[in-house]
C-alpha cells in the first residue's frame, strides 16, 4: 500500500489535506465521527483570497464561487453612540480585493465548503463516516487508530484535524506521557482560554434589510454584531458578548436555554436604522451559542502524530481566519511530505524524518497563528467595550480607513502564504499580482494616514 496517512476529522483542514494528498498521489484514509461528511452545524465560514487560491489550485474554486452568491458588500456601521453610517461605494472592498489578488472575500455555509471539498475527491471511498476515534497507538514505526465501532486503521502518520476538542490531541498527550516524555505539560488543556461567547447563526434576510450585498457591524458596550449577506437571501451573523474569563475544563458549554436567555437580552438592539437583532433572530434557520476558545498550543506533534487546524490553533471568529489558517497549515504539511517522499508511493520515512517534517510545519506556521490570536483578542476587546479608544476606532478609523488597512493586510498575507507546490499557479492570481506593483510602497502611507486620522479624532473628541 505504500506510505499512508490516517486523517482524523472531515473538517476544512481534513478535507483540504485529503485533496492535497490526491494531487500528490499520497495514500490516505479519512475518519469522520459524524454520520455524514458535511453536517449542518449552523456555522458560516469566511474565506479570504489565500484560502480561495488554495481552492483554485485544487480545482474546486469555481464550484465554490458559484454557490457563494454576491460579495460586493456595502457597509453599515453602528457606533457605540448609536449613530449609523451607511457607506455607498462605487468600488467595494471585495472588488478592490479581487483586483489586487484575483479573489474577493466570501462568506458561505461551512457545510457548503465541506461538500465542495468532498465532491472534488476522486477516491470518496477513502472517506469513512461514523468513525469516532478512541485510541491512537504507535508501534514499530506505524500508527494504529482505533474507532468506537471496534475498527482499527493503520498508517505511517496520523493527522488530527478533529477540532478544538480533538481526540487525537489528547491521545498524543497520552502517548507522550506514557513514553516518559516531558514535552507536554501534565495539564495542557488548562492553557485554553475564553473570555467571550458568541451566538452564531444563519437567518433568512429579514424585512428591512436591503436586497443588495451588505456587511453590518454594530457596536454596543458589552457586545458586538458582525453580519454578512449570503446566497439565497441568507444572512450570516455573530452576536459576540463578553463573559468571565475561563480556562481549560472550566470553559462552559451552553444549552439552547442559555442561548435563548442571552438572545432575549438583545432583541431590541438596532443593528441598522430599521432592523433589530430580534428581527433577525426570529427568522433564523439555525443558531448555536458557544464559548469562544482561543489558544495556540506550544507543540503540535509527537513521534508520528500531528494536529492541525483548530486542534492546534484556535482563533476568535472576529479575525475570520480559522478555516483559512487550517487550509494553509494543511498546504505546508502536504508540501513538505511531497518533497520528502520524492514522488514515491512506496517510500518509508523514519521517525526522525517524520518529526523533522512536523517540526518544520510548526515553525513555518507558529508566528502567523500567534499573531491571529493576538489580533482576535485585541479586536474583540475594542469592539465590545465602550472606551475612548474604542469610539475612536469605531467612529473614525474604521469607517474612514478600515477598508484600506484591511486591504493592505489581506493582500500582504496572500502574497506571503505558500502556494501548493507542483501545481500550476492560477492565471487569475498571476494577473492580479502583476497589477499590484507599488502597492506595498503605499501601505506605509495608509498606516501613517490612519494614525493621523486617529490622532485628529482624539483631539476633536477631547475638545
């Protein structure tokens, strides 16, 4: 059978990795705990150009784009003072982004992205559902993965792409502790933290919202709203609320009653000049209340086991980088494996070679994902607390310079993110890159201008 990878989790990371392995002719089996590969969990996902470029190289961007609907979002911002600013731009943020990178920023059902990734696979029989992992054991250069139904799957390596509550991560820790390794803290899970909670949902577009593409930001003291319109008259939304900071096993899990109680406190909050959160909540299709866990684990691998995606690094959703970063980490891992295997399906890798690959994956990705954690915490703090600095940001910097600053950051991230090796670079990306000459030279000017505006706004506010 040759070199084989056992992927645990039919997540964005797991299905991206399966597609990559098919491109590189690396054998794999994917184990998914749910009954189907694309369950409706009530979640949406936003993908910036980096993630869309990965889909394009994999050959499924067009299928994804055709289901995403419009993305020329016009912005509506409600400040902490209740004032609402509706911006009407002839060239929207998405259009600017597409001009400079070849891709816009898209929001869609997470379920849809999973289905597109699954449909793109040639060997769908390698994806097995109802396979909840219970144990991972390393024996004589191989890894055995046991599932709840009594089955065992053997591979050269195991990749845990099974989310924030990762069974593979816990088994990795167990293996390390039983081997007498001091690489992991005895209670690694205690490092996870959450200081905000979120009801995320999908609703039908309520009466009162324009029928055009729209992005809504609404700031309140103690909570904030982020919303995007979607295909089929859908509205993807997040109600992010502050909560007492909790760690590890003390991070709460919420019930539908908890969700209803939190929603009831905010039904009268206006998110535009005519629409309240209650108007949106009563036409919801699905919704869930969760604690927003954030952390980057200090070590993602041990022997022949590695975790990626949310199992390794979890961000605040306000960054819109969770799925994107999971895909990028999958690309880095697949690229390094392809290089080491040298195109030979029958190659074998020693434990030292495997660990070196895993260590390089973490080294290449660690600083970027740490930056996203810090950005998420900072953005969440400023957007849910009515302070002087928050008002300056929400009332002046964000409306005046927000698009330009974000554009600079996203374009830079797209250019610095890895391409899938040995696969043609999409022509739309090539053309866009050729149009961005000089963009980096203007970015400093934008940052300086933004700082000037913030200082001026502070002066006006105090005077």
